[in-house]
């Protein structure tokens, strides 16, 4: 036994050792921090700086002169309408994905034993195919001579042609992002203990009441994750509008891709910063509301 | 003649089966002309051992920025044969040529050779990216039709050697559209009748240029009022447009569209597949483009110049034209071109049509911003 230890209380030695251990482990995060600094923080800082600049369209030199003109441009015609349209389409896509994905994920959690894995595989298999290939496949389905138009023509006497329309874009995005809603919902629903649902049943709750008061609140983290994942990606989408929208429906993702790609990099940067602030704001609102709900729950209990 | 604005095209090569057929036919044709191909395998006007020794000195891989497949079917192999130790690494242009230009600035020396349109030359000069050449370095440049040399943006022919040209007009299905179409005015008048069956191009210059021509303006106008009028015409007509497409002919062939804004080479190829697809040179006039090769400053610029010279040989320009169904820019190539191309009234327009062609010029920065904003307003409407 070390003499020194005898003069110092044991708990202080343990605490000191723990601190030293924590410090050593903290050092292990340095590469990750450096990585984040180099490849996230630094590019982000450059992007923000570019958004306050002006580009020479011949030499592509960017003069960072502190101008707010790019933000003014981004928040006026035609880009403001484009942003609002993208937000609306992103909202529709995420809500419809949630409505389709929730029962699918719930059904998957109800499958017992080894049968679940093959069913899960069947549900997810279409998403193994490339996103672009699937989007082109939708073009074939939604065009004037496609099966949807033929079916609606034979049933209603009027063909429904969704190719090259905002409706077609929504269909492509909903299908494209569905898996991103199913997976977090499945993970959240699978974590709900059956005993809780049985308890609700034993206490006389009808299935819909159990669903509303037990299943949905307990699946809330999955619902929020699904909405966020689908919504964020859908708002910035540019492949689907290009293919299924026939270039006629301009979305903010297309503008961002074109401008940041060289047409006007400061404008692209300003749009990117606006989108980033928007998503951060939505995230903050979500976080605050969840904290408030949690506090209310604690008060009630 | 003047250059065109940023172009995105050639998608037909990936989409249309006729392109494949054409390429195979081009290969077969040149295979049949084996002795000619052997001639092209030598460097420009090869005159023996000295030239061959020079060719052997030029080695390396040329990083060549190009539209995917926009080259003669036999050119790469013939070039490698003529210049042992040299080969081509083709880098496809994704999107517009404009989107590639910032990379020239950021990756100086990584690109050696590029297919460009005239509108990009002033920008490439501003970027100090172009390698100039002398008449001695590229002697075959004199093979090119004088009409395509001494351009306003390259008056001394020290940067650019033309490879191909074309114009943008109307293609339509005469078996479905019974009304005669001779002008953009006719096309716009028929929009309500064929609503949702009219395709326009996804290229700003071509489609906004069409509206400018319809209104009687120059495609090179940067007058805010004129550009605004053209934009409004497009916005008002948008509900009748099927889509903004990379290439007009696939939608005409499939029947999705019955009228489309098209490039001449596109309709020339499509009409061979479906004779009901016809071409119209609008009476108001039409926009046109001239493309060519430039060498970019860097470690392989001498090899790039050698390629440009090689490509300007009649045999290579014929291979280019035969593969892609386009009009050659080297008159001496005419005898090597497939008869269906040389007889094409679409690809070889009469003089009165030539007089109605307006080539794009590079826009000043204000004009460029004006056009881009009008284009975005149309697409966002």
C-alpha cells in the first residue's frame, strides 16, 4: 500500500483517478474534434462568409464585402416563392410518409418470431434500388401512356397524368423517403413494452384510446425523427423535381444546386444559410416544446 | 459568327436508341474505310520520321472535358495509335458548361482539353485558363471552314478550333399536328390546342431565346424591357408546356409531345427513325451555336494542341459527323460523310435560312444576371 494513500481519504484518490481517466478519454476525442473543425466548422464559416459577398461571373472570384444583397435576393421573387413551395412540399411529403409509415411500422412490430425479418426485408427491399432509378421508374408509371393514366381513364373516363406536375414530384418524394420514416418509427414502436399495452387493455381502454394515449405518445421520438428526416431531405430535394417535375417546378434544392454550383455562389450560400437557420429554428422549437411537455408531465405526476 | 450561351444537351445519346444505331453505323462506315483511318492515325500532315518522333515525345493522359459521347466513335483509338503513349480520359460535363467553369479556377492544371461554346471563351480568358497556339502548332486548323474561324471572341484563331455547329428551331409530328407551322408565332398560336403536348428545352439561351425571337428581338438583347417581355410570354405559356427537356426528339418519338423546341441534329436523327417528325426553321429567325476544342494551360497543353490538330483532320471531322449525325465544319470531310447526312436539308440549310440564324454572343455580367433572373422567374412561376 502506498504511504501517501494512507494520508489522503480513499474517495478523494478515486475521484482524482476518475478525473485523470476522464481527461485521458477526452484526449481521444481530439481527432474527431479536429475532423469536425476542418470539415464542418471551417467550410461552414466559409459558406457564411460567401453569403455576404459578390461574385464576378467571369472569374468566379468572390469579394466578401459584407453586403446583404444576396439575402435580399434570396428572400424576394422568385426565390422566396420557391422556398415556400419547397417548404409546403416538404411538409406534405413528411406528413404523408408518416401516415403511411406508422401503420406499416406498427404492423411490423406485431409480427411474431422469425417471420418478422423476411417481412421487414420485403418492405425495405425496393429501397435497395438506386433513388434515381426508382424516380425514373415513377416517370414511366405516371406519364400519359402509363398505367396510372390508363387505369384512371378506364375507371373515371379521365386519365390522371401526374408526370411533370407538382403532384408527380410529391409521389416520387413520398416513395423515395418512405423508408426514412418507417425505420425510426419501427425502432420506436418496437421499444414499447407489450405489458404497457396490456395494462391499458386491462384498465378498460378501447384499442383506439390505447393507440391515442399510449402508443402515439410513447412513439413520439420516432414520429419526430421520421418527420425531421423526411422533411429536411424533402425540402432540399433536387433530383425528383428535375425528373418528375420536368424542370417546370423549381424547388429550392434546384436553385441551391445551380447557384452554389457556380452560377452565383454567394446567392447559393445565402440560401443555404437561410435553410440552415430555418431547420435550426424548427429544431429549437421542437426541443423547447418537448422540454415543456416533459416539465408538465413531471408537475402532473 | 458568334458563340452560343451555356448549353446542356447530348442527353439524346443516352436516351435515344437512334444514337446507338448511328454510332454503330459510323463505326461500320469507318471500318470499311480502313485505309483512310490509317491515314488519320498519323499526326497532322505526317511527313515521315521527324513527325513520328515528335509524336512519340508527346505522351500522357489527356483529361478531356466533354459532353458524354460527343466524339467520333474511332477518334480516341486513332489518336492513341497516332500518338503512342498518349490516351484520353474523358470527363463528362454534368449539367451546363457553366457549372464546369468554376472547377477550372479551382483545379488549374487538372484539365487539359475541353469542348466549349463561344460564350465560355471570354470567361476562360478572364480565368487565364486557355493555352494559346500558333498556326504552326495546329496547322490543320486551316481545314476548318473560314465561316467558323476568326470569331469575334478569338479573332486571331489562337485558342479555339471549331468542331460542330447547329441551330435551334421547331420539331413537330406532322401526323398529329395538321396545321402548318412555319414560325414561332404559329407554334405559340397552337399552344392552347396542343396544351400539355409542347416541350421546350431546359437551356436558358434556347428557350428564352425562342421567346425573344417570337417577339422580334435579338437573342443577344440585354434590354431589360425586352427580356421581361420574353419572360412574361413564357410564364403565360407555361401551363401549355409539357416539360423543359434536355433534348426534344425523345418526347416527339414517344408521342408525349407533338411540338418541341429542338436542335437541328436532334430532329435530323429523329426524322430518320420516324419520318413524321419534321423540322421547321422559324421565319422569325433562330439561335445557333458553334462549338470547338480549346487547350487548357498545364503540363499537357502540347498534347492537347496535338489532339486539337488531329481532330481537325478531314477524317476525324467526318468520324465526328458520322457518329453524331451533325454537319461537318471541315469542308474536305464532305466526301467521307454518310450520304444521308450530306443530303439532309435539316443539317445543310439553304442560304435564306442561314441569313436568319443568330449566333449568341457572350453577355456582359449585367446581361447575364438579367437573363438568369428572368429564367428563374419563368421556372418558378
